[in-house]
């Protein structure tokens, strides 16, 4: 029994490391790709094109590639997807070294992104087999905390290595992102009877509700991170002081992940509604731009509920998804977050920063209203008297 517990703990530890390193290419990509574009074209805007290609391909490839792996062992397919991404990124590094036409770098960035959504879906599905239901909230809280650490440290690593060589920075994120192929534990599912029909849809109203929430939350966080430089400038600070917004956001998110891990319980629907309201209030406070301190407080409010909400979405989708289609649903969750990032990026490209922040706040407010209406108990109907 002790040996079984020890092996289970070791498998979970390997999954945590796999999850944290899996996120490295996406976390470090904006900095690494900007440095690549600067070296090849003299302008960092090409890096944005590479990230856009990476993200759009992730959205488009998530479901088809997830479904393509249904007949294969989940862990084997996951490793193949991760290795494919590593090879694509390695090719980007090679092309950077030999100064290939920039369009090819954008194309291979898209190839790397195309498998990311599906790989995330299978990686998350593996956790459902490793962790008992009672320990799943804690496991997701730890994972969320580690991912936030990755998103803080990976850009710093990419920036440091990129000053030596942009190609070397891409090689590093490629190698770190390939670690799950070596470490992810094999967790074959026990044969269970699927209570859902074989062709059960993964786009039920209940699943769509939480995917919509994830997209809105993703757009809120993306707007804060993308707009951090603009906010610093509007308050009269140097662009480098954008960290005054992003660091408190990340620290609050790490604290939220720790709280989820300690609590180790799925939140009630009422608690989730409160957390969504807190994120909405934080987004509105940032949009108002009343003062530097108040705006930072708004960013902290958003970050504080980021991990609890992300954990809830993952847990509730675990229960709502047809067992055989869990990887597909988790890929959709990743796609929803990516869609939120695309929405925020598109809005901030089309309109001013202040207007974009207002749009994102309205989006969050709409989500709160929808969840509030969906959470109302059904009205009892009194039958007419005979």
C-alpha cells in the first residue's frame, strides 16, 4: 500500500513538472519571437505575427487533432504531439540561424501552435486518471501555481538567452517544452461504462456556459497584460514599469492557486458567481484608470480569482464531459482561453486602450449576468385547483 502511494505521488510530481514545462513555449514565445523578428527584420512586429499564427493555429487545430488521437493510447499520442511541437520550434530556431525568409518562420510557428491545444487536452485528461476526485482540486491548484511561475520566469529566461542569440532562445524553449514527452506518466484508464451516448455532443449548454466564462476571463487577463505598457505610459511612467501591473497580477494569481490547493474543494456555484463578480469589478476599476494605485488594485482583484476560477472550470468540465471525450473538452477549454486572448488583441488593435478595457469589462459583466441567470433555481409551478 505504501509503495502504491509512493508511486502515485511520484507520478503526480512528474505530471506537475510536465504541466509547468509544457507552458514554456507559450509563456516565452512573445519575447523569443520578438527577438527573432528584430534580428531578421529589424522590427519586433514580426514577433506578433508569429504569436498570432501560433495562437490561431492552436484554436483551429485543437478539436481535429484531439479527435485524430481517439484510437491511440492517450499518453503515446500526447508524447507525439509534444515532440512534433518541439521539432517545429527547433526548425524555427534553425531557420533563424540561417536567416531564412521570415514567412517560413511564421509558418512553422503555426505548425507548433496547431498541436498545442490538443496536447493540453490530453495532458489534462491524464491528470484525471492520476488523481482521485477528492484530490483533484489540490492538484489543479498546484498546477495553476506552477504555471503562473512559468509565465513569470520563462519570459525572463527568453530575454536573457535572446541577448546571446535569438535562435538559442528558441532552442531553449523548444527543449523545455519537450520535457513532457519524457516525464509525463502513463495512466491507462480503467474500462468503464460510458453513460453518455457514443456520439454525445461536447457542446452542451452547460459546457458552453463555462467555456464562455473561460474566454471572457482570458480576454480580461490578456487585455491587462497587453495593455500594461500603455497603462504605464498613461500614468506618466516609463514603459519598463509595466511590471507594476503584471507582477501584482501574477503574484495574486499564485496566491489564489495556493489557496485552492490548501482548500482542496470544488467551489459552490454561488462562490463562483462571487469570484466572477470580483473579476468584473477588477476589470472595471482598471478601465476607469482613476489612479496608479487604484488601477494596480484592480489588477490584483483580477489575479486573485484567476486560479480559483480556472480550477473550477476544469473540475466542472471534468464532470460534464463524456468520459471518452474528456481530452476534446479540455482542448476546448484551452481553445476558449486562446479565443479570449485573440478577442482582446483584436479589440486593442482596432480601438484605443481605454475603449478596449471598457469592452472587456462589459464582456465580463455579461458573463456574470448569464451565470447568475443560469444559477437561479427553477420556479415551481403550482398546479391549478381542480
